[in-house]
C-alpha cells in the first residue's frame, strides 16, 4: 500500500513539476491547472450519480437486465456485465478515470499542452450525466435486443427501421457496441484482415451472432450506434481515435487498390437516434468538425501515398420510458 501511495505521489509531483516548469512559457498551463480539478470533480460526481441511481439510462439498464436474466438465465453472466455499466465499475466509466490518470501521470503521451487541455475538456463533457446517460443507450439497447422485442429500445429507432434507413448489414446482437473500445478492439490477422474481438464475457456476443465481424464489412455497412455517431470523440482517448482513423484509412487504401468503392465508417452519421439530450447534439456538432478535419487530413495523406504508388487504380418504435412491447 505504501509503495502504491508513494508511486502515485511521485506521479503527481512529476505532473506538478512539469506544469511549473512550463508555466512561464506557455499560457495554456494556467488553463490546464484550472481544468484538471474541474474534470476530476465531474468524474467523481458522475460516479456518485451512477451509484445512487440518478442516471436515467443506468437505472433502465438495471431494469432491463433483470428482465432479460429472468427470461434467459443462460445469459446471466453476460447480463451481469451490463449491470456494471450502470455503476462506477462499468468499463466506460473506468475508461474516463484511466484517461484522466493518463493526463496526470503521463503528460508526455500528448503531443502538446493544447492536446492535454483538449483531452481534459473532452473528459469533462463526457462525464456530464445527461451525455453519459445517452452514451449508455448502446448497452441498454443491446439488452432490449436480447429481449427479442419484449423491451423497447431507448433513444433509438427500432433495429428494422434504422437498418432500412441506413441500408445496413445485420451484425447480430450487440452490434451497437462494435467499434467501441470499452467493449473490444479490432485485431488484424496474418492475412491483413481486421476482425472485431470482444473483451472477456462480452465474447458471448460473438456466439449469439454466430459470426465474426470484419472491419471491411462493418466499415461500409454498419448500422446506427450512439458511440459511433455521437460519442466517439468524447468516449475515446486520443490514441484510440488515432488507431481508429489509421484502420479506416488502411481499409480505404485496400479497396482502392482493387478498384472498389469504400465508404468510411465515420464519413457520415447513420440514421437512428431518437430523443437525445441537447448535450449529445452539441457533441455531434463537434464530432462532425472532427470528422471533416480527419477526412481532410486522410485525403491529403492518401494523395501523397498515391503519388508514390501509381499502381493503385482509381476507381417508429420511438423512445419509451417504461416497459411496453416494441420491435
């Protein structure tokens, strides 16, 4: 215990020392100093709100989980993982804590003080209880789908409606969580193809769908999810966003080399949201700006790549606040 405490104290001193050394030359340091305790306090408040059942969709997760566990006892272990999402022990909440800790203990991981400040702002916004409640609509709606239509989706259209609207493939139960780094990651095999790999107990999702999801298929034909269409820039670390964009650019190059068209997984918002908070709509505006910037950078980078590789060819079941039947 003393070793751990001394280690944390050492990290804190290192961070404070860095700030003091840089304060004279960079005005952003003052903003970082001010924002750090604010973001830290917001995360604590969110954790308390979750554990005291004060976040709407977290409360619904518990209700939905109980119903699904009753109807499908064989899935109890998986359902219990979703119960954690309604608490401060959930993967998404833990990811926010980890990101804040990275800012405090490893500031050298960031490209600049501006990047540190931007991350603190993103963490602060992500920990907003209303925004976080919207983000929980993804695991909540996975539980709704696991109920085989007995429980309605929340903050989202029905699966059939959004699938038709987006001309999307059906990637099975749990597809809302594909691409979300809190639940799994993309792994690339020796053949160069990338497939989604679930973390821990969530691997049961793959068993339920009976198939592996390739990035090339998902990137072109994914359906709506809150994370991918609204929350990606808030609920991902800078390194996770960088990895996602690299993978998407690689898929684009692969398709282009075969003279085929590829539509980026993040090139546009999919249809499917319903009754989201104003915070999420603001987050979407920010996400769209990020997307346009990323696309511009990717195109610029890809143009240079192509110039060096001439062989590449050109080529409504709406929200419900209670239990009612919906599909």
